[in-house]
C-alpha cells in the first residue's frame, strides 16, 4: 500500500561529505587564524616598542629642554644683578654652588673674564691661568648653549650655557654630558624593551650623550656609523650596528635631537613567544574541534531508526523501553539520538526537580524568616519555619492573612518608607527598616527587610528576608540608658553633699522639736513623720553616693563572703535572666583589708563583662577560697609575693578571648566590644583596685571555652569589727574643750554651734577653710579640736587640718563628709583610723564622735 500523503524528495550529499567539507572549513579557518596571529603579533610588538621609544624620547626631550631653560633663566638674573660686576674686582666675595638638575648631575658654574681666566668657580680649587682663552662662546653678545665641548678645566665633555655680564665677561654653567645619557635611561627607560637613549646636535652629526657606553660615545661623531648610513625610521641600526625601533623628539630650546631606540630583537623575541603560545592554542583548539566533529559524526552517522510505533505508543517522557535503533545507519543514529534526547530530558527534569528541592531546603533551613507573597495583593504563598517561629502564625494562618496586616509603622516616616517599597522592588530590590511588625501574640518585632522579585512557579512573586533586630535595638537602648545613668551618677554625686547638709539640719531640728512637744499631740506625730521621711531621704542619699562611687574611701577589715552575698541580688538583676549565677563561698574565709565599695566595683565590673560575653545565656560561677602562695608559685607570677591570700574566682561560659585580646586585656581603653558598647576601663579598673591592695589578678581564657578571672587579696590577721554598739546617750555629758567648726552651709554650721554649746563646748565657727585658718591664728587661746567639712570653697578641709596641725600639733581633728570626692592625701583614700562622721548625723552621734576624737592620741 502506498503511503498516504507521501511526497518525493531529491537526495542530497552523503552525510560524510557534509562532515568532510565542514572539517576542511575548520582547518582553513584555523590556518588563516594562525597566519593572522603570527603576522599581527610581530606587528603589534614592533608598534608597541616604537610607541614606548617615542614616549620616552618626548619625555627625555622635555626634561632636557626644561633643564636648559632653567639654567638660562637662572644665569640671567645673576648676570644682571648690580652686585655681580663687583665680583671681578673682589673675587673673594664670590660664592657659587652647583646643584644637580634633573639629568645634569655634575658640573660647575664659573664667572670668566674675556681673556679666559676664571674669576670664581663652584669648583674649589679652580684651574689657574686662562684655561678658556680663545673660546668662541666667551665673545658672544647674548646667552648661548654649546654642546658638546671639552671642558678646558676638567677635560670632560660638557654642555656650556653662558650669559654675558656686560663687557666684563660671562657667567657659564658647565654640565657634564657623560652621566646624562645613563640618567635619562634610568629615569625614562623601560626594562622590557631595553631602550637606548642618544642625543645628537642639531645637525645630527655629533653625539652629545648616549646611555649605552656613554664614556665612548659622548662627543663622538656619527659619520661612518651604521646609524648615519640609514635614515629609515623607525627601524634602523644604532651606532653599534644593532637593529632598533626608534622614536625621536626635538629639544625645543637647542634643536638637539633625542633618539630612543628599543632593541628590535628583544621586542620580536617576546612576540615570538606570544606567537608560539597563540599558535599552540589555535592548534589545540583546531584538533579539539576536529575531534569533536569526528565524535559527532560517529553519533550522527549511525543508523537513524524505525520509530513510528514506539513513538506513537509513548506519551511524553513515559517511555518504558528505549526506542529501537535498527536498520540503515541513518535510522539507527536517529534512534540513538532520540534515546539520548529522552535521557537528557529525563535528566533535565530530575535536575530541575532536585534544584527545586534544594531551593526548598535552603528556604526552609534559613535561620532568617523568609516569606513569598504575591506582588499585587500581598497574599502569602509560602513561609519558612523561621518565619513561623518569629511571628507565631502557622503556615495555614499565614495564607489566610495579607502581608500588610503585619505592618505596625512606628511613625509617619516608617509608614512612607513602607509605601515606597513596591516601586523599589519592581526596579531592583528593596532593603528597608528597621520597621515594626505585629506578632500573633501582639508583641512587636523590629526587623530589617530585604525583598526582591522572583519567578515562583511560573508567576511573579516577592521574596522577603527578615532580619530580627529587636534584641540589637534593645541593647542600644540599654547602652543609651547606661549613658544616662552615668550622667545621673555625676549629678547625684554633686547634689548629695548639699542634700546631706539639708538633711542634717532637718533631722536635728526635728529631733529637738520632738522633745519640746507633748508625746500624744498632733504636732508630735507630724514631727515624727518628718523625721521618718528625712531618715528615708538619708538612706536614699547614701544609695545615690554608692551609685555615683563618691562615697568616702576607707579600707576596713571585711569578710569577702559577706560582701559577695550582699551583692547577690544586685548581680542577678545586672546579669539578666539568661545568665545563671552560682556561688560557692568557702566557710571560714580569711578576712582582708579593703574598701567595701572597691570590692563591689570589682565584682560588678567582672559580672558585667561576663554577661556581655554570654549574649545567648550561660553561667557565671563565683567562688572563694583561702590560698597560701609559696615562693615557687610566686616566682612564676610577676608582682605576686608569697603569703596568705583570700581568693575570688569568677568563671563564665561565654565566648572567651584569644591571645591577642589577653595580651592587652588590662590596658586602659582596650575593648573587644563594638564601638559605643564599652569604655575599655572595666578590667583596667579591676587591675588598679587589686594592685592598690597589693593583690594579684590573672585571666585564663580561650575562644569558645569561656573566661576565668582569679583575684588574690592579701589576708590579714586583724579581727573583723564587731557589730556597731547602740548609740550612747550623751545628752547629759558636758564638754569643756574649745572647738573650731568650719562648714560652708550656714544653717548646718549654726545648728552644730547650738549642739556643741548646749553640750558645754566653747565654739568658734567659720564658713570656709581660709576663714577658719585666720580665726585660729587670731584666737589667743588654744584650740582643742577642729570639726571641719572636707569639701569647701577656698580651702579643702584636709588642707586646713594640715596647716592647723603644723601650728598646733596637739590639735584633734574630726572630719565631716557628704561625699568627699577629693579626700585626704594624694592617694585619695582615708585611713581606717581617720576620725570621720558621715552626713547627715544626729546630735548624739556628733557629740559621741567628738568625744572620741578629743580622746584620740
């Protein structure tokens, strides 16, 4: 049966013929490319070398021209100066000096008479007699440049620039020519093309200087040389006969010609290497193409196939078996190609599905919340698990809401930025924020969002990556709060002194009035309320002083366990809930002599550092122990002495420090924290406090393992002070001593006077240290005691006490303090035995402390 719809076709060339023609064409193209590369590489090398030589020639000519113009410009003013003619009469006054000028490194400057004798020279000594007699340039009426000439004084080839000095003679600048050529080559030469610099006279017959074998060729004639025999440019031989590619330039002021020649053999050698590489590449490429043609031919020229039944019985890529390949070679080849095509399509499909799975895995495993939404409505198409955790919505819940429903603009600026996002995404991508978003539980998520448009399942979509900066902003807010607290601390320290003065007056006046009204009266109850409020204010003031670290520094015998225990609650609030605090305090801990405020500062500073090293939480362990350091151990720790120590160890599970950080840990202002997150004074302060009590501090840290800080504080044999006894009643105790009261706050000073006078003391009062000193010197009798504030205008209390004790060694001193920032002594520390009463104080306490001071030896 005839095939339905069959048409007749004219047979074409055999398949082998097509591949043979194609292979021949490839060979011809490769050969043509090789020939072009071979010729072009040589041409390019010559052009490059010629261009290099021409550029160097112009640079050298410009430098020579500028140097000669400078010389002429320098000689003219000297020759025209009114003082110059006098040199001929007084040569001893002539002072000349030669300075190297670009290529003209050596030479000399002379003032010469018309008869050729030298008046003075930059050479010392200069040639006697008349070495330049008969020189033509001596008789020129104007400035002149002559080169090359043999210098009659030195015998060297020189360039002479002369300028007449009226009829008296000339001033001449002699520049040695032999170093000029090498200098030009050194400055403008190219190591690649081996450039040769040669300067000829304007007529081209004499060599002024040459960089190659300069001593031989400077001043030589070019006649008879290979260079003179050939005028062809740029390819011509040099004076030695070597082929060079020349560039030429003129020295404008003299007409000299600067020839710079590149070694042609060197240039072509580099081109030859390039030609070989490029021809090798072409040959390899040609072989690769021919091999590829051969492989393709073997694949295509095989029998193509009888396919009808197999193809018709299959749908798409659902082939149960391979398409049969049998029969003529073309049919077999076609069958194999179809099988290959099917396999390729299956692999492509598998790769696409694998890529989609990989994308899904990356999308799902991203630690950043990611969402896919429609551009027009903002409907959620997909979200990853991080987004589910960040916002609190399930995947199904996300698909039921729109992205704009999560927006919670904090202000108009944030709202406008969100409105501009769609247009920015359509252009490229958009990065905006920090912006506020609503979580499912109603809390606010602050985030920076990066969004861009993609093709998602054949339709446009917006992908958003959400970076949660809620914690970061919280830290920044905490830093700002810390700065505000620092300012508040400064304010508190400044106010506390005056506030304590006010409280002292209020408490004492209230106490006095309380004794004067009936116990059951309303006035008595009101006075008791006032006294209670003032006592609360006094406690508040002390807390402010401790916060501001402006309390009086007095080392005491203390129990470190008791101090650390009292700080536990404060430490827990400082560390935060994400850091667990544990303590292991040894019973029977040896006491130490130390200011309790300093100990608190050490512990809190180290706790804050530990907290900052554990941003994701961790444990801070504080332990104490008794340690005896022997000589062997002390020898391994610089600054540590053998003896008994109380040890505090603070270990965290934070990020740790590397060796570079450990090397600088105790240096002031060194910090590993981000800018604005630390002053770098924490560990430096700890180091200073520990060293002040002759202790030792060490750090053991490793990145990823945490940090352990060990502090050793010398133990003391002194006993811990007993609990303070109940305040003694001194109302009936009478004093007879003479007391000088110095206090700058008037009401408090008057109150103290009343208290002391009512107790029988003879009282003198002054409002500041300077007035108190004058009053003590004017008093005819002896002053038994000085009761003085520490911080006062004009003169501080410690300075007043020092001067009065110098004049009266038996004087007893009792200091009063509200905060005492500048305290006694250069060490800024009050010794434990310094008599001191803290404001605000009550009358009984004042009288008792004064009695103790008067009995103090």
